[in-house]
């Protein structure tokens, strides 16, 4: 029902039925349907109720216009590391005020990174950070 509105905002809305593709993004078959917005090959997952069309459209428009570093999962990060020539990753703690302060400052360079072909993502997962040698 919102496909026409998406077209008006230059948002391509497509569907796919491929379990292997969903696995590449860490989406379990039992989590389907899942809405994913891609920008610069970075997936952003919709967390709300897909049956509330107005909220879905509002979220999609926000994703298109937002200027923020995208949050990724560990599976997506692994895929990005394998497929990206230039990737910056901010490991942060969403509940830590210092992390939020750093994130706010780094949001200012996100567009410049895009212009230079550098993908910039963030992840809030201690176990993933430890896997890359970050203990604190």
C-alpha cells in the first residue's frame, strides 16, 4: 500500500523470497518478513510493526534523509569486512555517555566518509569487539 509513496520519495521498494540471501544478513527464516533499507550497501533493519503502514513509510523516509552512522550486526559486519575496500567501524556502548559523545562528533564526518568511498558503521556488541582485540 505504500509503494506509490515510496516512489514519490525515490525509494525503490522490492521484495525477495530467498532464504540464502536472508542468511547473508543474519536474518533467520523464522524472522520473515523483515524490512531492510539499504544505503551504500549497509542494511538497516526495521524494528516496528510492518502492519502499520504510516510508521513504515515514516521510517523509510527518515532512513533516506538521515545523516547518521548505521548500526550493524556481527553477521553484517563480517560480510562488510569481506566485501569492502574501505571500512571504518566504531565499537561503542549505547548506554555510555562518553560513547554517545564520541558518536555525536563522528556523525559530523559520515558524509565526508561516503564521499571518499569509506563505509562507516557502528556496532554495540562487547563480544564482537573482543573478537577484534578490543577489551575495554
